[in-house]
C-alpha cells in the first residue's frame, strides 16, 4: 500500500515535530509517547510585489527562510483548533494580512497571500488529496490574479484541466493522462483561446499531486505583471 508524504512534513502522524509550532510528544499513563493531533499547513506567497514574507501561526513563525513572491513553504505541522494565520514582511513584525481559521486533525491546508501588498487578500484552501493512478500525477489550478477575470488551465495542444476559475477560486486536483511528466501549460481567458500566461516545460514527478497558480495583474508590465507558478504538494510512494 502506498503511503502519503508531504514535502517538509513527512508522513502524516508518523513522528512528532519538535519546533516552535509543536511541543514534544505527549506521554500517556503507560509511558508511551503519543503524538498530539495535528493538521498540516502550507503557505504560499502569491503577491506579485511583496517582499519575501514570513508566515505565522499565532505567534509562531512557520518558515526558516522568508518566502519570496511566486514561492511556497512546504507543509508544517500545527496544533488543531482555532488559529490566527498571518503574513509579515520578512524578518520584521510589519503585518501584511491576518485571518483566523479552524484546523482539523489530519487535514491539509494551503494559505495563499494574494493581490498587491497595498490591497492584500488571503485564500485558505482545505486540501482534498487522493492518490493518482500508478505512475501518474494530478494538478489543480488556483486563480489569484485579481484583474484577469475567470480563467482556464490547459495543456498546450491537449486537454483543458480546469475551466472558468474566478479570482480566489480553484479546481480540484485533476489527473493528467498525457504520456509525459513534462508539459507546457496555458492559462487562458475562460472559454477562449486567449493565453494569459504560458508555463513552459513544467515537470511534475510521478505519484504526486501539484498546484499551478496564477498571480499578478493582467494589466501590469512591471514587477506586478501576471505569472504562473507551481508547487508539489504531496508525493505517494
């Protein structure tokens, strides 16, 4: 039977993580160590003009290195229950955006910082993951461009993987059935052949689920211009 691994966090429930987010494992009356219930949380900087940012759960920083625009923080373990999630300018306590969410045990979450830093948005997704067919991979699409309108994600010359995805909306993880793990993906205006952005020769490993997200402004030509990026969420082995 294949087992699920998340980048950075390891197998769900396999080990206790000694970090600022979690205490050491709990000891029961039989002197066995029992891991506290945890969720897994990933942070993504999809703000086109943000400096590198730090991600916090309550007062605890979740990243070792500040997250650059277009990059992501692998899943980390976090206590369940109501938590405050925040993005700060890297290596500072200058807040960009905060919100609260309720984390459930053994669930995965992705927290995106979106839009310009002057008008920031947050999107929290409860990640619904399932194993792709043997040797295959799956991709979801997240639209975080506030002015691009609804968008489709397609393989160039091939299948449409996600349709009519509005700002701050997303598709499910969709199996990709091409014979190659490396493809060119097009983000298009919904229902048209107009290409907003081309992600050339994007390669995903077999037995993984992955995210492609769109960020930036369609009308911009500077650092805020539209772009697409990828994240490997989970690998099955």
